[in-house]
């Protein structure tokens, strides 16, 4: 789909929604299934292009992955040392997660592999990972000394390091912990604030032993992982678009089922509560390494919010849709120091400021800080996604409250993370 036309919703939205498997969890399920000993099965695996790239990369390295359905995978693991040298370049599309985590894994193997991606991925910085892997002993070549793809890595004998990260990053932390599985000794990673902890949870769930103290995570190399099977929790980052729609359309009754409820991912929940949104929670339950929950939302007049830099790791993917919500809040909302948004699939500060301004929003950036004045009526406009899936879906949700017709172009990117977005949108608008 190249473009989508949306009209203002004239009645409350309703329905019960189950979401595709969380993208971060789906990547890691494939990775840990491949590195484990035995056969793992995972259901509700995200079928988006990013996760397909991760799957194909491991298949190219000798891992058997069977599709029992589009979202049900059976993976026969090859154990920690069992990957084979790929016979061709590993193409990772637009997936930064795939590239960074694979760099960590491949640093432990004594063969050469080249990782490539599309134009967007090839412009995203990788030095934040590759510099540390070089310190551990991996040989890495690429543009700008291994900062940009295509990147060729030749791993092997790794020495452990103690990495003090300048910013909280789940991808960098995960890459180094995965590399630490292959190092002789203990590798430690310290962050300035806590980022997503999915890799730590997966390591423990698959039988690995890690140590966590304050903001430092440590792992000792050489540990074997054991196969596991479970259902992937629904993606809270995907649900966020429909959470926003439920809040923005008065009287809406949308039930959200089996949503990932990991404290390092529920920053969006904290912000919505500060805005005055009430969560009516169902029972919590465990599914694999993660907790999941059911809930509904109720809201009245929306209060403005402030997001400080230390909060960003817990809601970085939700910032685009939060800027849409901010246009309808009663006052000034501020998102501080969101420089990480500049190096996503696109510059998400630029994309959201430019497109929401076109719809009449009072939004601007001061450096890497985003300021939104509300409430402001939005009007329909012709918009572009900047080839970024989260920008695209945020603008479509904005179109639900905009007067007139909103046309959003450049929507192929949505396939990377949320293939059935439009199906669920139709469900709640019936």
C-alpha cells in the first residue's frame, strides 16, 4: 500500500484487539532458539520484514527454521558454537536490531560474514557497537571504520571487557552481552539509566546465568542455552497507536488483550496516567520470560506532560504517537533531549514536527527538545511518512481527529513492524 486516506472519526471506537508479537521479543526468540540446544517453538511471532530478516540470516548460517504457520515457528538450535559461515552477504533490510545483535553474536565465530541493509539502515551508526567489539578482539571493516554498513566482521577469540555506555541502549547492551557469551571470562555492561531488559530475561529463561547489580549487567562466557517454547506477548509499541486512538475519540471502548507488560517498556503507560488516563486492568500473567496484561482505557480532559531524558529508553518508540496526543492536551508538553530520535529509521523529530505542523499543530523543536502547545484543532493534509513506520502510523491516528481528509503517503514501511495495522484499524471503526 502506497497511500491511505483517513477521515475524522464521528463515533466512538470499539472492539477487542490482540496485537502481533512484540518485535523485540520476536527477534530474540529467533536468536535464542538458534543458539540453544534442542528444539524451540514460538507462537505469535511477528511476521514483519525486520524479523523475517533475522530469521533468514540464521537460516543462511545453517539454522533450521520451520513455519508451522505465518506466526508459529519451530527452530532447531545449533548450540552456542554451531553457526556456519554464510555463503553470501546477510541482508538485514531496515532492521537495526538485527544488525547490532548479529554483530555481537558473530564476533564470537572464527569466520567472516558481511552484514548489509537498505539505504536507511546503511546510514545508521554502528560504531556504538563495533568499537566495543573491536576492544574484545573482533576484526571489523566497513565505511568510516565500521560505523556504517556494509560491515564485514571476523570474530573468534574474545576477551571480556567492562563497558561503560555513554547512553542507555538496549541494542548496544544486548550486542555486548551476546558477545560476552563467547568471551573467556566475565563481560560487564553499565548504563547511565536502565534500558529494555529483554535480552537479560531471555538469557535467564534459556538457562544462562547473569548478574545484575544497580545499572550493571554481567555475564560469563561459555554457557550453554537450552531450548524453550512459549507465545510472544503482544507488542505494546504497536498497541500504543490504538491506545492513543482510544483516548482521542471520546467514549471509545477498546479492550487490549495479552499485551507485553515489562517495566522497561511501559513508559507510555506512565505518561498516559500523568495525562489523566485511567487504566482498567485485568489479571497479570507470565508467558515465557515476560509478563502480559489485559486492559481498557478511560479518559477525560488531557493534561500536558513532560518527558525527561532519563525516561526516554522506556518509551523511545512511542514518542511519535505521544506528539500527536500532545496536540490535544490542555497546555504545553515538552519532550527533552530526544537526540536518539534523530538516528532512527528517519529523523523522527523532523518528521513529526514537519507533518504535524502541516496539520495545524503548534509544535517545534529547540535542538533535540520537542515542544507542543495544545489543545489545537488539526485539519486534514497531504502527508508523507518519511519512510518511517512509526511516523506513518502516528499520522494516520492524527487523521482520525483532523477535520477534512488526511492522505498519508509512503506506507510500505509499516510492513516492517505491524503488517495488520490496517485490519485492526478497520475493526475498531466498524
